[in-house]
C-alpha cells in the first residue's frame, strides 16, 4: 500500500468530469477542476487516461508532502500510513481544511493517536465521508495499513 493506492481507493478514478460529494466538478483521482455547482458541460472536452490521472495525483501528493513536512515538525517522524492519512485529508480538504483539525494535530504532535482519532471523528468531515473518516482514523491509531487490506 502507498498513498497513490490509498487515494485511488478513497477517491476512485474517473476519466470524465463528475461532481464530488460536495458538488465540485472533479476528474481523475479526486482532482477538483472547477467551482462548486459549476456546470459539467464546461468541462466536456476533458478526458484523462489512467496514466494522466496517476501522474496528476502524484504531482499533488508531492506538493502536499512537502507542505506538510514544512508545516508540522512531527510529520517526518510518523509511520508511512499515518503520514498518508494526513496527506489524504489534505488532498480531500485542502491544507487549510486539515489545519482546522487543531486538537487532532496537537494530539498527533504529542503521540496520542487515540485522542487524535477521536478529534478527527468529531467533525463535519466524518459526516460527509463517514467510511473514509473511520478507516483513516483507525489507520491513525494503528499506524499500519490493516484497514486497507482487500
């Protein structure tokens, strides 16, 4: 398992534009391409092959990894699955959205992953994507990929 595989499982991969759960035009592996409720017909000429979707996702992940490494002193000390949870949250919610989880991030900095998961689940994010939030918070607690086994 790696972050690309995790994101493809969580976001799916669609070659043509669609609306995400929050009504943003999206394509590929959860790549937001327009404004909320913007007509999909504005994007009718967009079609991504699987390789392009993966390349775009990898590009975003590299940027997010760099930002999170700079922003959070504890980030590089986390296990890969825990890093991937934070990258996934930033991918889905944006870095600003992730930073809104102040109590969760504070608990992670202290190494208290049970409290961090509780704080992560006490959110609008959990209401919007409950299964994803549950999987990712269990991964945050365990520090391993067991929630992503097929």
